[in-house]
C-alpha cells in the first residue's frame, strides 16, 4: 500500500486530495495544526477513530514553521509521496502578515525538502509543491504557460516564488522527483469563506434567506481562470505518477471577471442585476426577482445587493490571469471536467443549504456565525 503525506490536509485541496487518494487505495497521512478549537471540519467525514486497527487516514500535529516536527513526522511515516499544500494562502492577508507568510510558504517548503534529504529519503519520496498562477502577477504574456516569466505582486506570491525555485533546485541538485503544479484559481463549496468566489456565493445565499443585507467587495474588474478543486487535485496526483518529474500549468483556459461571477451567482438564485454609479460608488441594483429568491421573499426590486468597499483593494493587484494547460493535457492526459457555470451553481446550492441551517438555528434561539470579510 502506498503512503502519502499531505501538509495542509485540513484545507480545501487537502480535503479533495485525501478523498481522492483514499479511493486510490493509499494510506493517507495529514498534518494538522494545533488550534484552540477543532479545525478539521473539512475532513471530519473521513475521520477514523485512533483505536481502529485498520486506519487509512491519520492526522499528525505539525507546522511548516517547525523543522524538527517535520523531520520526526516524515521519519515515522516513511511516505512514498509528499504533497506540500500547506500555506498562508490568502493574498490580501499576506500584505498584513508578510513575514509569517514567507516563513510558512517559502521556508516551510525548504524545511520539508531538507527533512526528506536529512532522512536520506530523496531517492524514494516523490514531492509535489503547490505553486500558483500568482507567480505571473503582472502578466508578461497571454495566456500563461510554463515558459511565461514570473512577476510576483504580493508577499504571498514572492514567498511562493522562492518555494517554486527551491523545488526546481532540489530536483536538479539532488535528483529528487519534485514537481511544481502551477495551479490557477480553483474553488468549491468548501473554499475558504473569504476568497471572492465563496464570499459571493455565501453572501448572496444568506441575503436570499434574509440573514444579511448587502455584500461588500473590492475590484470588480479582476479577471481569473476559475476551475473546480476536485478536478485540480487529480492533476496533483498525476504529476507524481510520471517517469520524469516536471512542472505543469493547471487551468481551464477560460476567464471571467468578479463582476461576471456576481451576475452568475445572482442568476442561479433568480436575481437580475443592473450596475449603477461609478468607481467606489458603483452598486448592483436588483431589477427582477424570480425562482429561489422570489420564493423566500426577502429581496425586492430596487434593493442594493452589492457595494464597493475600498478596504478590499490590494496595494498591488493581479488584474488578469488566463492559463494554458496544454502541456498537462498532452503529457498527463488531464483536462478539467467542471465548467464555470456548473462550479458557481454547485457553490450557490451548497451555500443555500448552510444558510438554511442557520435560519433554523436562529429560529430555535441559537447563535450563528455572521462574518462577511
Ligand atoms: P487553504 O487555505 O484552504 O488551506 C491551507 C492549508 O494549509 C490548511 O490546511 C491550513 O491549516 C494549512 N496551513 C496554513 N499554514 C500552515 C502552517 N504554518 N503549517 C501547517 N499547515 C498550515 O488553501 P487551498 O487548499 O485553497 O490551497 C492549497 C495550496 O495550494 C496552498 O499552498 C495554496 O497557496 C496553493 N494554491 C491554491 C490555489 C487555489 O486557487 N485554491 C491556486 C494555486 C495554489 P488550517 O486549516 O489550520 O488553517
Ligand atoms: P486570489 O483569490 O487572490 O486570486 O488568490 P481571491 O479570491 O482572494 O481574489 C481574486 C480576485 O478577486 C478580487 N476581489 C476580492 N477578493 C477577495 N478575497 N475579497 C473581495 O472582497 C474582493 N473583491 C474583489 C481580488 O482583488 C482578486 O483580484 C487565490 C488563492 O487561493 C491563492 O492561494 C492562490 O495561489 C491563487 O488564488 C491562485
């Protein structure tokens, strides 16, 4: 039985990758951080009691900022594959916590690679690094592929640039099987609530059910290549199953703006919108209500559904990203399965269920969580 170690196993991609590797018959080990509250929500459905003798999913305490911990965990597990998904992954937050982001995202990757080398496992372990389309930042050509030059635009992207190159260096210097997946944005119903896709689908679902009034966002014109996380973790695994290690762009090749994302999510709920005003005073006004939104009766024509809040603008923005994944199509046989419309539909439907649960809780007098950052 193959053994995999996943850092960031409690995150969005971690959840989908754990599920995928379990179906492939792996023994899957994950690293989770110590927190004062339970932080394993996304993988709780996979939890196996530690007293079960035949466990195939095991979580270990650890942190990418703690080298001795990483060495001990890897020594104990002796994995065949290591997927480094752990990171402070929020671009806007990286401007507020640049040093921590560099420590976890850049040096954390180095610590993991060194742990493998110190233990003499560099010939046995296959290593996946979660690299990102944020490396392209201020884009130098369109669409972006493995040859496009990098131009990072945030502390997050600068840290991930180090992680990218140290992965390439360990491959070249020590002959390690190490790959960078340069993944463009990928989302799902378990996406963190403060990334724009989930913020929109969750926010609009909660407004539809009367739990909230108005959604505040930043740059409406930012354009991204959005895919589904379930498709993208399969590419991560495929990269580690080849004869020769290499770096791959993973993307859909289709681009949408934040504005279009809002319109699409509203449409799923039966809400038509009109944009009025300019710049930071621009607002989305409801022009017609049908479907789910009409059934629930909380949204009327003329309501302002979305406003701009400049606090969500970034000091340096990545305006546009569009990926060319033809190398992955060709060499890995990988292609995305979920379309943009299907992705938004799935996220809105799931967020309506969460919101419905909160409506029931409130009706029974229980407190619910109301954060909309
Ligand atoms: P998430 O933010 O959902 O998950 C990040 C994971 O990393 C969580 O499990 C988190 O733990 C863990 N983590 C954070 N800091 C540390 C640390 N210091 N030590 C150990 N674990 C830590 O990210 P995604 O699942 O969306 O992304 C996975 C990876 O892919 C990240 O590296 C991200 O930067 C990268 N990426 C993501 C893309 C996307 O569109 N989703 C695109 C390209 C790259 P906890 O749950 O305790 O917070
Ligand atoms: P990104 O994702 O920065 O691309 O990083 P995010 O969803 O945060 O932003 C996408 C774009 O939307 C604009 N935007 C807003 N973003 C947020 N979060 N909140 C808002 O209110 C808002 N309004 C507009 C942003 O300015 C940006 O242009 C994600 C992360 O998963 C990274 O870890 C990963 O590496 C990249 O995707 C690829």
